């Protein structure tokens, strides 16, 4: 594999960590990196569906985050000191089941916050998203502080969640930290139903030698982030001193911005035979209300955010790693 442990510093003190939604796109990558850093037995992966790879490499438990009793039992049993709460229904899938998306995204977060308060968990990480922004927010270099008028149930749940995080910090002292992720792109798991997941699907089609039909218009520009930087952002904010965390709703974090055509052109530099068509659907309508770039100066100033990876490196790294994955699967 080309990608190694690029994300974390050379050493870290052991701690027992719980990751919810561990089978998701970010969850798989985060568990992989945290286990490399702290040791396999120090990171408890949980989800409603069993993940064979995660289970083979360290502790794995079934957990529905709507089951507060089960959540409390696991935190107590494993003596959890940090939680990365990732379980959620993303933007495109959320529009297909509004009530479930709201219930899981909102009540799941409240269960985590309340349990963290009750059991005195030291720190909680919860990801927000660019979906909190609406059509009235500036699209270029979207500021940290603007009116939040989201157009999806996913975005609405994240705006509410940001305020719940700030409330639990202010009222109860729960040390919860959050960042507004752009679109995330990785290769260790399949896409999870987000609007920006077209970019991940594109890579799978390219590696398989199949044409790709983009649900997002060729010129729709969105902020994106390679998964290594996404994991690094979570790690960095969770390991910053508490007095560095000035914003308790959600920090803007950026890395790169591109259109589907620009991504396809970069892929063609390595796979010249790759073909793409553009058939915009409801995902393009969702994306049209989101920023095309973010002002993340607050994160840079407060806790030292600094992305490492750009478009060219990301494309070459994903293609190299996915090629290895598919070669291995054919051999087996």
C-alpha cells in the first residue's frame, strides 16, 4: 500500500476511545489510524452492522446510538475516556427518510452528550458539515460566522447539533469539540450516501474501467478533503488544550476545492481511458446551496489547523491504493 500512517505524530499516550458509526467512511479511516497510534485494544469500534475487518483488528461491539442504556454500559465496561461520535445519516440518504435522519442524528447526539455528562467522559468529538450553510451564505471563502439556513434535514440536524454541543459545554462543562467537514474522499470503505460521495464513486468506476455518470454538474465546485486530512483534523482538535477551543459549535476546516470535471481530468492523467458523463440529479440541487470554499482562519489560529494534501496527491494515492485492493481481490 502507498498510504501509511501519515496522519499522527510519532507518539501518543494510551487512552481508551469509543468510535460510533465506525463502519462508515470516516469511521473506518479514523479507527484504522487511532489503533495505529494508541494500540488496537485501546480503540473500541461500534456500529449497528458488523464489520469483519474492524472486528479482526481490535474490539468491536454492536451499538445503536439511540439505545442510551447500551451506550452507557459500553462506556463503563471499557472505561472510555474519549468518544468520536460519527453515527449519522448523511445528506442524500437523509432526504429519502426524513424522520429517521432527524431521530438518529439528533437523539443519537443527545444520548452521547448526556452519557458523557453522566459518566464524566473527558472529551467528545462530533462532526458538523458544510451542509449547515444555505443559499444565502457567501459561496466563496464562506466565513466562520454567517446565518445558517440549511436546505436539507441533514443540515438542519447539524445546525441544531452544533447548538446542543455548545449548550452542553456551557451548561455542564462537557468538553465537546466539532468541525464543519467539507466533502470527504477516501478509499477504505464504500460511500455512505452523502452528496459529495460522487467523488468516491468516480474512483471506483475508474479503477474498474467503467464509465462514470456524475450526479453533480461538471462545473459545480465544492470544498473537499482527503480522508487523511479529515482524520488529522479530528485528531488535532481533540488533542488541543481546552483553552485553545474558542468555538464550541463547529469550526470551518478546508483543504481543496474542485469540480467533477477537474477531478475527472486529474484521474485521466493516470487512467487516460476513463470516461465520464454528467447527468445532474437532486444531489446537484443540494450542492448548489453549499459553499465552494471555506474561510478556516479561526481553526488555523485557534488550534493550528493545517491541511497536508491537495488534489494531485489525493488522486495518485487513491488510484494506487485502490489498484492494489482490486488486484488482491482478483488474486483471491
